[in-house]
C-alpha cells in the first residue's frame, strides 16, 4: 500500500467542533463528514511537517488560521483503505477557535458546528472518532491543566462526561456505575476548583432518576451550554459595572478577560502573577487588542494603586465560600488589602457555579523550586491561591448580578443538594 501522511484538525468553539461534508473536489470519501484535513509530509522529511500542514489546511479550508490556538497533538495512527490501496498515517490535532465565522472552500458542500458526539451518529471518513479520541479531554488533562482558569477547565470536565456517556450509549457498553465512577474521578481531579465539582454534580443530579448513559449525555449537553451562558452573563454584568474605568487585575481568567472586553476600560494594569506569570500573557493579549496596558510586578501593584490612577480592581474567583470569602490566585488578598487602604474597590467576577457548598479551603501549592533551588537549609512556601475575606471586597459579580451574603449562602445550599446524587 502507498503510505500517505494526513492531518485531521478539530476546531472547538463553545463545546462544539467544526465538521465538513466533503465535496467531489476532494477525491475521496465524497459526501462523508470529516474535520479540517489534508496531506502532510512525513515528519523529519525536507517538506513541511504536519504541524505546518495543520495550520495551512485550517487557513485553506476554513479561513480561521488567525483564530485558532493549539490545544493538543494526538499520537498518529494508521488507517488502511484496501479499495484505495492507501495506508493513511493520521496526525490528529485539537485547536480552540475564537469564532464560528467559517469561509469554506470548494472541498466542502456544507459545514456544521456540532457536539463531537455527533461523529458517532453520522457517516464520517474512516476512523474520525479515533482521531478525536486521541485529542479529546480526559480526566488526566483536567487534572494536569495549569494553563487555563477554572471556568474553562470545568467545561472540559463536562466534555469528558458527555463523550464517555455518548460512547456508552452508542455501544451499549457502559452503565450508570461506570459513569458515576468517572464523575467521581473528575470530582477528585481538581479538588480546589469548586466549579468543576458543582458542574459535574449538576449533570449527575439531573441524570440520577433515569440512571442511563443517554440521560448523562443529555444532561452534559445542557450543562455545557448553561455553563458557557452563565460565564458570559457574569462577565457582561462585571463589564457593565466597570464600563470605561481604569482597571487593575491579576492572573488569568477567561471571565475577567471577557468582562474587560465588555468594559472597554480607559486603561488596564496587570500584575505579573507569579509563580506562573499568567499576567504576562494577559497583558500581551490586551495590548494586541489595542488596550492601554501596563504590566507591573506583583510587589509593585500596591504602589500603583496608591498613585490613584486606577478606579477599581477586577479579579476572577476559583471558589467563593458560603460566607463570601473568595479563593483566587495568590496576590488577590494583597491587592484587596491595598485597595481597601487606597479606597480602590475590588470586585470578584464568577458564575454562581463557583460558590462552594461548604467552607473547606484546600489551597494548591507550586513547586518550591519556582522560588528557590539553592542549598540553604530553609523551608519554601509557594501558595498558588489565597483567601480574601468579604469585608475587603466590593462584592462578587455573578450572572445574577452583585450577590450579598444571604444570596451566596442560598446558592451554596442548592449546590449542596445536587451533590447528594452520590448518596
């Protein structure tokens, strides 16, 4: 057989992926559904490699090269087609895509943004699901993700449940117990991220009456849409609250980034956010969008607030405790203390799914060598999160607006009730 290397690129936007129906211009698998795909040179050859080919195909087939961010490369695998006399060596890719504005070329008759599970129920090119399976979210990727905020990671956790439930329903190879076990693994994957637990519990609580794979899949679909809408609405509310102001922030939060876009601030001050320095990437992205941005060291943030040039501080929240305390990236408490002293209000923005049903605080820590790798006999403390009391905050902005203490406790009670599915 002739061996041909190809790329298969899944573009993901708001929990859905882009599928194309192939036209007669492609030359193979006409009328079948596939992802962005095309030929690539064998890795190590003198020709452009699969990484280059993936972005080239995204540009040619969808005109979305400037809108995508690589999430994961999957291990290549082979597909043999005896009729064509070809052994395809498939290189799978997953990209996050910032828009659904597709400009297809002549190789496509139609396209749709669909849940990836649709691949199990359509006529697709050979082994399309196998390609996706090699790049889709997993318990391990949820546990290991240190690049994204809690809201983003929680949606990935819901995708893990959705995909597993769809596979179980399609193959009649799974039951409630196996999916409940998977949900338990997701709950344990990021114990400090309340939003992951609350959203997983929402799915399982909705499905527990039927106790079927299909019920879990349907509930996961609904939960993904609801989660994204809640995150957007919270960001919208915060953006309206701080519209046109000079705003300081720290770390990286997708909800904060969306809120800043809505607020159209006069200027933005971004703390570097050690040890991960997530603030650097945030500052670069804001500057690329034309904002007036100043990047400051974490230690310098209080001094910048003291100069009186900023009207408010806006931060995300990994967890909001029932008493109104906010768990967030380390540096939030210091920013709140500085803001209180300088009369600069600090707001946390988060969907209400980040409100914890209990008061336990489990603060993750970073690798001590991020701060010190010398030989002295000393202890090193590198907390990744800290806890800010409610009296230092102007409030927590959610999709339901600015919540007071009673409203926070009421939401916590609702989340606690959903967690009872495990009983």
